[in-house]
C-alpha cells in the first residue's frame, strides 16, 4: 500500500476515535484533519473524509438510515435543515486550514449555502460508490477531486462527514461501534 494511504487511515482512525465519543462536537476530530492539511494540503483532508465515509459510515450505518439499495442516505443521517449551522460552525473551526473565520463566512452565507449543496452531493456520491469495490474507490477519488479548489465545499464535506459519523455512533451506541483503530 502507498504510504500516503497509511497516513490517511491513521488520521481517519484519530477522527473516528474522537467522533465516536458520546455527545462529541462535530469539530472534535479537527486536530487530526489540521495535521493532515498541514502535512499535505486542505484538499487532502477530503481523502480522510472519503475513508471515513467508506469504511465507517457505510459499514456501521443502521438499516433505517439507508436507501432501498442499502446505501447510507445522507438526508436521513444529516437532515438538510441542519446543514447551514453545521457547516458554518465547521467553517469557523477550520479557519486555520483555510484562513477564514466565521465573520467572513457569515458575510458570504450565500456562497456557503451553494458550497453546502456541492458538498452534500459529493458525500452522497462517495457513499453510492462504496458497493462497487476497487472501481468505486477510483471513482471516489475523481469525485472528491472536483472540490480541489473549493474550500467552502471542502469544509462542507468535512462537516457532513463528521455529522454522519456522530449520527452513526449515536445509533450504534458505545458498544456497537466499529473498532477501526
């Protein structure tokens, strides 16, 4: 395996361990993501999110939060009306990654709302690729690459991923969560 993906797995395990704590805030795993962004780039945090979506959210999502095809349904995991606050809070927490704070984001709420729509679509598309094995993993890389120059959408993907992790952990309870450390 490429050494980079070992780092991605380690960072994903750190985020997962933090997010699986009861009542965890969506930003509790941010130090691991910040370390990844510092070592590689903010865009590369999407690889960590992609791994978490494929290896944790997909595997641990309860059946009542899935589509008829068995894919986790992001609309059930993270209702759309929760997105604006979730993403703005995550954007504030990620300002060190992207060089912006909540005050700037609030002035650009319309841009963030549009970016949130792009992020939501990307997260669902990534989840849709999991059942397709290696070919699906290749498509996941292409899907997240679409956001390479869109820090607001990257923040949205991170926020939606951590919110989905939190919901899956809450549904599973402390004893039922995966052990991927």
